C-alpha cells in the first residue's frame, strides 16, 4: 500500500529493513480513528464516487468509441479528473480489505469494467486523448505525450496503478491489475525504448511534470512480481533534470516540477509541494527496493531543510500560493498560508518512507503532526466538506478556500477530497512494524493485531485514549514464551519542542518525565532513535505501559519567520490548537496569550463539536477592547483539525504574547471595494448597477437578493463584457467571480474568460494557472490564479450566457499577492 504491505508476490528486491504490519491486519477499537473509518465508509467514499461521476462518464465515452460506437454525448476535454476516480477506487478497495462489502465490491467491479473498456489496444490509457486524439488542447499539447510537463497523462495512470494494486490486494481480482500492467509496459516502451506510433519512433525520454507514476510503479512491481516496473520507476527518476529541463517561469520553471537538476543532486525542497513529496517518496521506495543508497543524501538534506526552514507547525508544506509550493526559507505566513491538503498527505507519505529507510522515530513524529493537523483539517467531521487550502489564521469575512468562506462541498480540482479517501483507511497500517529484532509501536491507537515474531504467533493488544491521553498500554499474548525487543515511540513533543527541526521550540524547555512499566512495575529505559526499547522473554499476558506526559505547551518560532514574531502557539500531545470565533466573544485577532498564562493553571476539558468528542483548552488571556484597553478574559481553544465545523468565523493558531504585536495585528477587514477605481458593463438592467460588481458586499448564496447585483437582463444569450480599472497596479493572487442565478431569466453563464492589462500594456489573455478552470459553480466564488507573477492595472471579463438567459454577477473580487 502507500504505507507498505506484504504483497501476494514479492518483487525480487532488497526492500526496507522495517516490515509494516498491514492496515487490514489491525483491528481498531478506539474513539478517534474508528469513527473516522465509519464516516469514510458511510459518507466520504460514497460521496466521492458521486462527485467523480463525470470522470466515469469520460471513460465510458472512450470505451464506446473504442468499441466502434458513437458516444451519445462527447464530454469536453479534461486533463486529470479520471485520476480522482482512481483515488476513490483505491480508498474503497482499502475499505474492502478491512471488511468485504458485497455492494461496494459490485460498485467497484462496474467501474473496473468501464476502465478496462477504455484502454486502447496498445496499452495507452487516457480518456481525453482517446476521445480527442489530435486536438490541440491547452496544457496537453497536440497529441499523446506531446506535453508531459502538464498533460498529467502519467500522473493519471500512476493513480490507476495504485487503485489496481489495492483492489487486487483486497479481492484477488486481476482485471484492473492487468490493465495497469499492460499500460506500464506501454509507457516503458514509449518513453525508454521507442514505439513507431509515438514521437516518430524515438523514446520520449521525459519525466512527467506531476510525479506519481514513480511510486506507483514500485507498488505495481510488488503486486505483479515483475521487476521491470521497478526498473521503469528508476528510469523516470534518473532522467529527471537530465534529458529535459524546462525553460520558463512560474509553472513552467525548472524547479516547479523538480526538474532543475538530477534528483540525486537535489539538496533543497523546491517547486510544487505535492509533486515534490511524491517524488521524494518515490526516491525512497526505489532506492530501498534496489538496495541503492544514491538518493539518500538528497532525501536527508531535503528533509532537514524542510523541518528547519519551511514547514508550518501543523505539518503543512507548500506555503506559497503562486506555485502551491515551497518558497524561500522561513516564508511561513499564517492567513496567507497555502498548505494544500494533498501536501499534508504527501508529507505523511514521505516521512513514513523515511522512517522505513532509517528506522528513526523523528520521521514518524513529522508524519504524525502532518496527519493529525494539516491532513485531518482537510475534511469536516461529517465527511462531506473539504479544505483545499489550510491557513493558520482566518478573518471570517472574506473567501479564503478556493472560493469558499468555509469548507467546500467539492472542488473543480478534486485531488484533496480523493486523497483523503485513500489515506485515512490506511492509518491502522502505521501502528505496528517489525524488524529482525522484534516489534515497533509507531503511531498510537487502541486496537489489536496478530504478528509472528521469531516464529512465534503473538497477539498484540493496544489500549490508549491517544491523542488526548499519553498512557499507552500493550498486552502481549505469544503462543509460547519468546524473546524479542519491544520498542515504543517517544514523540518529539515530549521533549523541548513540538516537532523535529530547528523551527519551533517550547517557551518553557523543561521536558516532563516519560515513564515505562512492565507488569505495573517501573523499569529504567533509555531512548535511542526516538524509541524506548525493552528486550526480554515475553509471556502471555505481559503488559507494557508507556506514560507520555501531556501538559499544555506553548511553542515559539525562529525569529526569521516574520509572521510569528511575538507570538506563541498552543499544543497538547500531537495536536495543534487554535482559537475560533465559535468559542469566544470577540474576533480571535483581538486576543493575546501573555507570558503569565504559560505558568498559570490551564483547563483541559471534554468538548463536543457537531457530535464529535474532543478536548478543549482554556487559557488565561487578555483581550483588546473597542476602547483600546486590555482586559483579562478566558480564551478557549480547540484542535486545529476541528475548526470551521460550526460555521464561518475568525480563527488563529499563532497568538500574540505581547500588547505591541496584538495592537499591530488586530482586526483588519479586507475591503474589496477599495481596490477598484471603476467598473463598466456592456449592458446593465435598469434595476441593477455596475457598482454592485465591486461594492465589497459578500453574498451568502447565488440567489441572494439582500445585496445589490449586476445583470444583463433582458439581453438573453448575448455575450457581455465587464471592464474593471484597479485603483493602483495590483500584484494578483486570485481573481474571483460570484455568479447571480435566479433560476429563471438570469443564470450562471455557459462560459467566461478573463483578459488583463498591465501598466502601459495592451490587453492580453489572463495566464490561467495550470489546474484552474473558468468555473460556473453556484453559491461560491469561482477562483482563478495567474500562472505567472502578474501586476494588473485593468481586468476584462468576457461572459457568454446560456442561449435563453442573461448573465449576473454578485461580486467580482481581486485579491492581491501582498494581502494579509
């Protein structure tokens, strides 16, 4: 699996020294992860299948065409949405491996049938190119594999391979695995041997812009037992930054897709964070499986740089919006943090493999922080609303998450919800691991498993209320006495800092004592590589209890991180806490946590958020009143993963610890209206106004009649042009449109596009970010990012309404790159 499993057949390769106890061999019995698995099965996966219906329709149309039929409706080209369907299939397969559900299996079988029918005879698999083989498509080039920098063709089949392996592992069915195997042989032939039908018969010799196929090929090699796929993965790694280096800026820069130098020579994280972490995971896999340590120096240096200079306290990576990726050292904003949910998933994948490679718990500590905080924040507690972006502060007034003031029901680029669909079921597979010395307890949750240690079958029962309580007890039941080393992880958060690296340290550095008991008797142990180790002969019923102290701690940040100067963050155990408007009287930006609060008694109490049991923290804080005075007040905090489950409001992770910082950063409301000098429209209904386009009033839904609007009524079906002059040259982060739709004469348009003018320059097409689209969704801002640094003076919106409707807009928003 992503997290490793014993495949039915083993690829003849060295592999990791640490052997994972597969997720489907661990039975959860806890109150934290088990409810999430139920939500996964009952809500998230069915919901994700429903929302990937268009991807299934793409594949069905491709299958019809290959069968000689004419599809009833030809779907428009889309570069990557079939990858989202494959991730949902993968996640559903993991649920099947845990509990064989006939209805879910039948649903996947129907999907597999469609996927298999969409494969071309030579092994090529890509619905859009099957349907449009010669059409020049934006960001895909004019044919198969013509522009692998951005076509996502290899990214898509990588997720196909992972789905195929997962379904084979769960059911033993080979149909999807055979499709993946055939495609992987086709890819190897086209990219490294030469195929007369592609690239004039010459090998393409280009690495994909979006990594994924590399680690997927490793899993395919394990499942099929064929090392040729492992060799293909190595070839993709070794040509990156060698046979082809892009020449451009922004998303076309060499570093955006980690193509700036050979992978073994890279020493710093660069470019798009999701792509990067997938690459690093693939490097670790390939190196381990081949017994080749050539990538290790690069992986070690990159990891050190991340934890020392570029990772948010939540485990979030890719703080910079423009490239969804790594910026300069110490560029870690709070409200402006990007920290894509997929990058949190990637951080887990990368660090899990680094643990398997080095057997050092510090990598588990990073994986745990990313999992419990950045990653889990990506989905609401009900399992049907999502974050793409994960900021560490929110003002509660403006849209911040791909058009939504809160969590979104889905995204046009739906990689994040579907990544959650496949990751969460595998968490039990991170609890236990084995090596030649014995058993390792890695992440903690109540559950049980059976393992064989030194040829003795042993049941392992874990009991804990983690992550809310630090007591972890293991009961061992070997069939006969057996001697081995039992190692239990002692997380970094029990030391002088919350997470490994030099970015963050606790304000009070003393570390509470960690205690270990065997059969209720204390034992003296030492910690090595983040584990306490007890080696002895174990008998049935032996109990080992690890007591991890879990006080409330206050983290400070390196001075180089400007956003966190004069601020502290509150944590307890592996959880980052945040202040949220739902729990406090005033806007969260008006509170501070003075040094005296860090020595005062802190209340930790049970709490319920939308039926989910958690723990809240109440600290003694001070609040800036409307008169400008400071008054003592309690401040309630909840786990960061649980924020924005009770409506839209302000939120903050990093709180001022002094009055000067508090006064400098207290409530600044974003005012869209001040960014514009004027707005003009080619047609405006007499009862509406052009000024409504930029008045700064945010709608609650697309049929919101409580605020002014612009419409082109009664001009049905007639193209419209809206021109906006900005108050000053503005470096653009996003442009956002909220459509008005009265379900009658005014409706969301058929399509739209933007043009931009920079100072002293003519109009030109807006350079659309490579995964964005001009959306026409209701009840949200439709957001587009520029693909390159862009300072605009004017913007022009061209709208093509539906044939029998006029167009309408409730608000047109520009967010500058420098916004708070």
